[in-house]
């Protein structure tokens, strides 16, 4: 409908209001990701962060955070499925479809 913002617009507006969060999440962009792929994966990460309560936005963990690693891994699996057509074991596919 006219006047409604897309998901990408809402995420961009939210990140404009939260520059520290924007800077933090942008550290996870892959070198070879197109803008289209990154904006979609970034939205996936931001929308699913609350399901990983030990992920602290804006804080780069001093040691490996298994919760953050899992979120980032699932975001890559989701992006690979959506943009490249990759498939994974059914349990993983169910999880990313639920999160997507």
C-alpha cells in the first residue's frame, strides 16, 4: 500500500537511529556479499537477536560467543538457501524457515 515502508526501509531507519548497533552489525558483512544479500541477512540477524539472549549488540566478545556464532551461522545458511538455492539437513531447513 502507498505510504507503507518495506522491511529494508524500516531496518535502515532503525539503524540510522542506533548508529552503534549499525556499526556493530556491519562488522559481520561478508566480503563478497552484495548489498541485496547483506541487507537481507542483516535484517535476519537483527530480527532474530532476541532468540539468542547472550548476544550483546554493540559488544564484540573477547572470546568466541557460541550464541553469536550460531546466529551468524544460521544467517549464512538462510542467505545461502534464499540466494543460492543451497539445501541442508531437514532440521536445519526447518529452523531457518521458522526464523526467516
